[in-house]
C-alpha cells in the first residue's frame, strides 16, 4: 500500500500525548540491524531475498530513506543522537602538523573532541543518545558490533597497543593510559563494541571497559559472532518482563569485503553494472571540476570494481542469514508479535559512477539513499511508505515506540504515525491513541531531508578521487507527489559556514533519475534555485523544534 501522506503540525504536543498513551500498553521490544556501506541504488539489496521477504513484505519498505551525512562515523552519530551534522559537528576547522588540512578522523587529543570525522561525540553527545533515554525508561539495552569508527572509540578502547591482528600485549613502559570510559555509563547495559573494525582479528570492548580478542578461525567471522550474540541476547531477554533493545552493527559490506569462507564462491558471474548510465560517465559539464576531471575507467580497474562488487554481495548473504536467525528466535520465544525490527545502513556506496572509484561521501543518490525496512506490531504487511525520511528520525521513532517523549535537542521526527497509518486506514480507530496517530499521519507535511558533509580527503589532479576538501556541501532532497528534486551547494572544508560557496547543482529526478544533467543554469532551474536557497539556509541552521519541516 502506498502512503500518500507526506510533518505533523504541533508535533511536540501530539508526540507527548502519543507517548503517554503508548506507555500504558505493553511496550514493544526494539531490534536494529545496521550494515556498513550498503547501497540500494546499485543493487545492494539483491543478495538479501530473505530480508526483503521477512521485513519488507511482512512490514514496511521506506523507499525514500536518506542519511544526513553519507560517511560512517558522522552518520552513526546522527542516528544515535537524532541530531543533524551541523548541530554536533566540531565548531572549528583545524590544520595539523605536516598536512594542509585535518580529516577529523584522528585519535582523541587536545584539538579534537572525538575523532569522528568532524563530529563532536564527547561526553555531552554520549549522554544524549537514544540508549540513555531507553535505559532510563526501563529498557534493557545491548549493542553488538561496530559502534563508531575506531578513532572515536579511543576513549573506550584506550591502552590498546595493537591493531587487532593478535591479542594485545602488555602496554609499553611509561605513564599508564588514561582510564577507559565505560559504556555502562552511557546507556548500554551490554556492549561488545569493535575497537578495530574488521571481519577477523578484532579487539572488542565490553560495557565494563574490559577488552577481549577474537582471532581468525572461521567461527570468529565477525558477522557470525555478532549474529550469535544478538540471537543469544534475545533468547535471554524475551522471557523477562522488562522490554529490550538490541542492535547488531555489522561490518559488512565495507571493504575489504571479506566473505565468510562458506560463501566465498557465490555469484561467480556477477559484476559491477557497467550499463548504469552514470557508470564511467566522466566529463559531465554540470559537475564540479574535480568530479568532471575524473579519468576514464579502463578494463583492469573495472575488473577490480567487479571483484569488489561481488565480494560485497557475498558478505551480505551472511547478514541475510542473521536477519533470518533474528526472526526465528523472536518467533521461537513468542516475542515477534511485540517486537519492532529495523533494518538499514549508515550510507550508500558507489563503484565507478561519474568515474569515482569505490567509496561514499557524495550527495548523489547512490551514496545518500539507503535501504530501510521496518516490521512490527501495527505495521501492515506490504506497506510502502514514500514519504521522505532519514537516519536522524530513528532515535525519536525508537523513543515514541517506547513511550518516551522526544527530547528538545533532537532534530529528527518520529515516523510512528506513518508506520501505523496503513493499518489504521483499513479500519475505524478503536482508541484515542489510534485517532491521534491517524490525524498526525494525515497532517504530515515534511517533504524535505537535509544532506550535509565536510570534505575529508585530498584530491590530486589527474588521479581518481572519491573525496576532496571542496566536497564540502549542504543540500536538500525534496520528494512529494509532484516534486522530485535534489539541490546542493558546495564550498571548501575551511569555509564550513558557507561564506563563499563555489558551485551549485540542481537535478529533477522525475526526468533525470541518474543525476546526469545539472539544470541550475537553465531558466527553470534558476527559478527553482531562487526558491530553494532560502529553504536550505533555514534547514542548515535548524535545531530541535525548528527542524520540523526538514
């Protein structure tokens, strides 16, 4: 069923009332399955038929789901906090010795709050993630797998003097390392967090700050380990009266995209889609110069991209197994009917589009749009939600489902009314809560999602680049029944407050779904840009309640 409704007026009051009503009922369990670098545009869901069947066809598919920042650590920080990039980024842009710019992904030190690619994920951030609010509301909370990127994990994993290729030796002589932070102090009852993100040979930090190591045996394949921990945890928690939240944060399909040994021979005849109109399409006049100047992709490089493409699929088959196991254990423990399962990725991916290599970080659909499937009580099977949404909406959605009012600092919106509107449409509301959900869904007006990024890596002329300091941008993705636009403004990373932007792009995806033709210089494009630029300024400065339409 397609939902035509596309932000709710008076959302704070309505959300509080809905939360109070929900709190009187048996609160649902919550499960999050989060992949790393999984696209939807270039075929990332095709090797996962069980996930599509068990979560999409038995629940809801959100087919215009975006991330606020399409790169690992910032996207995760935004999802955990429900806040936009511009509200949790570092408030300055530093240089560092020996380099012209700073990537923001170094270890914690005097000049960096956290090492999360320009994100400030220090203690104030950690104290306001959805885990804290769920725990205070009586949920048990557990996280298994990749949490934030390794530099941002330093405060939890400090004192490690190895890269994860073997058990950590004793620390070297000298001052002792600073004490590790405890995840138990930041909302997590149970934690197995990756100090280094890999498929084998990982150091894991636990909620009490202790570290253990896993090796390179087949049974230590990290997707399998995370899946087993998740299933065991659900089995332990399902019979208790306390509702639970559990997240499985997978490394897959992030490169080096190492498949499990039992799946390494799958898909021998698959490869990167070279017939995609954007693939190896270099020199497009509407692109920024550094993208325009990407060199052509020749056969040897194309073969390497195909090999990566296939290995990405192979790693995702193990994730598909994990989804099956989660649904099975929820069924076995009679918890499925009272559990919401969320499946998504921290961002998308590209492999040769516009001549870019393998990577992410771009405003374009292949990087900013991701899968999102949600199954749970009251969500009608087979629902397709076309309303635009994204990663900053996850935290407030979790909280409303748990009966917790949205904190004032959260920028995202709860999508609970959209999730349940399809089921309500087929019957008369039986409670005040149902009537309120229907009214909120019918009055939903948000059709815009903000995408923003601060460039990290240098780009050398004549070489293939995936990122650049002047790949710093802010943009709007707009979708409703009559409009399908993407508008983006670029500047240099050092000009993060957009005093001197150097490039603008505008695409009408209803006519140009592959974003090949920048129409910003056309008569029609100039008129649209004149309308959208003030909206972009407002969106980029919004915070908390003022983000209700973004």
